[in-house]
């Protein structure tokens, strides 16, 4: 699974395993670039990869992986290629960037818009429908 957040499915299962409230799992993380020396045993065969070595150098050679890294932001590369989920430090939005204000403090004018992310299925595990109405004034977004 590609890791996208600390509390994605893998993160949730790993946390439950650590807290002894879930099943035990064997975690196999294969980053594109080894972050430490790795020794993986499958039956009687041991695979060894040293820190800095590429996972699949014929497909992603050093120049190719560096080009990929330069063409995306660091947190995206860490999630998609290194199996490092987004942490508080690397996430795009930070709670301290938001502040609550009373409706009467929102300036007049600006461009108002509404976005909808519908829930297409009615399963117990489905996401909720999300509807957001906002207003841009200068470089600020007001979520109404």
C-alpha cells in the first residue's frame, strides 16, 4: 500500500498492533531508496539492500529517481516513493493557519463558491458527503 498519512489503513493497523488492540502483522516497507541497511528473509533466502541503494535500479536509475524527486514536492515523494506517511511537519495544511471569526467579521465582496465531494456508496465504511462554501477576498479564503 502507498502510505499517504500517519493514520491511513496501514498506520491504523500498525497502531492497533502496537497497542495490542488488533492483529499482529509483518510490516514490509520497501522504499525506493533504502533509508538504512535492510535484510529481508523469505524462507531460506536473505535479500540484502544497503542504505542509499535503489529498490529497482533498472526501472528507476539514480538520475531517473532524482528527476522524479525534483518534479514533486518532498512530502509527495516521501509518501509515494519512500513509504513515509505525511507527518504534522510535512502536511500541506496546518491547524495554526486557521482562525475562527464571527460571520459579521467577514469582509464584503469577493468570489463565493461551493464544492461538493459526494459519497457515492451507502456502506458503513464509506466517506461522508462533503459540501464546502467559501469566499476568496484578496489572498484569503473564508470558509463559510
